[in-house]
């Protein structure tokens, strides 16, 4: 995809002419080939509004592209790319979605990495009480942070009634729970600590309507860094600085 790079001095002039929910600082801007110069550019709403990188060495830039949703304007989104302790990441400030390197050979290339081999981040806002949660996903495993800051772990979906879910990190003792109640907070905390130190994790659950185990083995490359990124995201949602 062809893109043209515009430096900060030009972007500042453009930003001053646009209406935004919060000032969007763009040290660098890339214009997609679908960009329509005759249409206005509107900033996407951001749940992360800080104007500095989440991590030292991170690079913030804005992407401007035609909005196929409204068909009336271009849209501008901010993202940060960088490397944390040797692990690559990409985070979008609009909703906290992003990608963290899940294999040592992955590059975060949109077409180069095998599907499902990276960690995916997301954050969700509850507009009723302005609280939020954030999570990491890979294969059948979801690990996240609740609104109150405590961790949670979910395995699979559409569970067979009265079946169990289970996680086993390396050769540790499996941690099991009912699909009705899920893992307790204590179990979730223990699982996260094991994931941070482990090499691989095996997940198991039963999916409706088949009463048979679905097992998935997942390499844990990049999980400690992905968890640190998720914690930073959870702390940064709603902040302005």
C-alpha cells in the first residue's frame, strides 16, 4: 500500500484547522492512498489521550484515510509502535486495540505473520459509569484486567453446559474451573504469574454441541511484555497529559 509521509511542521497546520474531541498530537502522519484531499479530516475519538509514548522509545504517528463508514470525510487515528524488552508491539489509541509479537520470528507485518500467532489487545469502556476493562487474546485464551484492576482468565467460548475449563502452564499442575463460574480471582492471579514465567500453555474446554475436549497449545513468547503493555493500557485509558 502506497503512503506518503508528512512531517510534524505540516501536520501542526492541519491539526489547527480540524475540530477534535481532544488535541491529537501527530509527530508524523501517513496518508493512505484512499485519502481524499477535497474532504475534511476528522479525528477518531480516543480512549487513550496522552500525548507521549506509552513506553520509552515508542513512536507515535497518525494515519489518515478515507472513512468508508461515513463516506463524507477522512479519518485520523493515532498509534504507537515500538519494542519492549525485545518484543515488538503496535497499539491504537482510539480503542486500545493492538498487536504484540507472539513468536520470535514474527515482525507484526500485516500479511507476513501467521494468523493467530500474536497477542491481540483490546479495551472496552462502560459509558454508564466510565469504567473499563482490557484484555489479551490468543487462540482460545483470554487474559485481562477487570474494571477494579484484578486479573481474569477465560478459556474458549460457547461452552458445553456443566463442562470444565482448564489451563496448564508447562508441567505445572492443571488449574481447573467450572464453565459456569469460571476461574476465581485467586486462580486467575496464579495463572497470570505462571504465564509470565512459562514457555507454553495448554488450554482445554468443551464447545457446544460437541461434548469433547478442545485442546490448544500456545507458545508464551512475548507474554510478559504483552501483560506489561496491557497493564499500561489499563492505567492510561481516560488519562490526558
